């Protein structure tokens, strides 16, 4: 079975022939056969070559982790992706929002305006690392924000930073026929704006309860401290993945999912290509393909896109 090993340097770094030679050496040390041809997707940034192995040898998270660890020991700030050669370019992108498409956690940033960021961020960290039930975490955090003025949501949105490469990722995949969906355990107030800003076709999130206006809308004066059911969690992300696969008549192998937290693991495992972006430790140990150093365009290189195909 033929797979592709893609190497992508950090934005401030440079990918050199010496790195490729070392990658080939490491791969061969694990008994894997490498192809003879190296393809440069981006000069000094991204390149790939074939790996020919038996089905049971490759595709193991442990194997990818071993190769990545060897690079880390030599302090190479280079991301590694191992993908089947067949069906590399995905027709569906399903992405998490907080700490993936945007920097930071929007709920934590809302809490800063209520003077509760440290308290709520601690709950968020536990939930994202898988040590606290997501339902309990979101109900507790939103409850603490009861009576927060709606104006603070708009201020939080204005301060939210889109992660580098997000727009290029969605624009390029859409240019080549993919559908892009933003699915978040965060809130529709933010997913709607971020989806529009970064070029997603669809968005889904949780809905905040409001006092003094339309339930779930943005006309209320204050947060009610409630999340309007149903609550979107890790299972909801898989359900949305399956929903879009069904309506687009696609198989899981046609999908790319990307996220950072424990609640993203099921959707990352359910897609043909699941990528952990700046992953929490629990994700880093569970997922084979990780963006540790690069920006979100690394997810394009992992699919075999070259710079000339970027939009």
C-alpha cells in the first residue's frame, strides 16, 4: 500500500534537502520502503515522497509518533503527515472553531469582560483535555456569565483573531470543489461571523439564552446564563460529519476534519484525514497527523496541494 509522507516547516523555518534525507533515513530505519522521487509543494517549506508498506505496518498513530519524536529530538520544527496516496484531496472540510480556526477560546474571552477569565479558563482547560464532561463544563461556564451584557459578545468578536492560513485553507478547498463546514462547541453568535469572515459554506454551534430579547438572537440585553438545548458536543460533531457526508453523497475517506481538543477526537477519528491543530496532549497521543509548528495551510500540503494551487 502506497502512502505519502509530507514534511512542512514552521512559517519562520526552512525545509532543506538535509531534512528530507534525514526523514528518509528515519523511515527506512522502521523498515519502510521510500520512493525515489521527492516532490516540492512549496520551495523551502513543503515536500513529499512515497512510502510503500504493508497495510498493517503504516497507519498506526504510534509509528507516526515515533518518526515525529525522532525529528523533535533533533529540534527540527517540521510537521509530518502520513496519508494514503489514494483519495488525498478531500471533498468535505469539517473544522472546529476555538483554538483551531481562531486563536483562543471565545467563551474564555467573553469571561474576561466579566472579570472571570481565570476561573472559566480553568474549567475550559479541563474540558479540552478530557478530564471534565463537556456538557457539565459548558453549562457551568455559561451559568457564571449570567447577566453579561450582549455588547460584550460583540466586543469579544471584534477582538477575536483568525489563525494564520484559515482563509487560504477554506478558499483553496472550495476552489477545488470541497464543502467547508464550521462546527463548534462554542456559540452561533461567533460561528456565524467567523464562518462568513473565513469563507465556510455552513456553520453550527450552541445557542446562548438571552434576557430581554429573542431567544437565541442578538437583540437581548443580557445573557440568561443558559445554553439553549440541544447542546452540541463531541458526538454532535460526528453527527454533522455524517450528515454532510450523506447529503453530499461522500464516504468518510472524502473528509478532512481538524480540531484541537478532547471533544474533537471522535470526529478526527471518523474522517479519512483527521488533523490535530496545536493539539491538547490528549489529542496529540490519539491522532496520527498533527500541526505542531506550521499554520493551517499545512492541511493543504497534507492533501498534496502546491503553492500554485492556493487561492
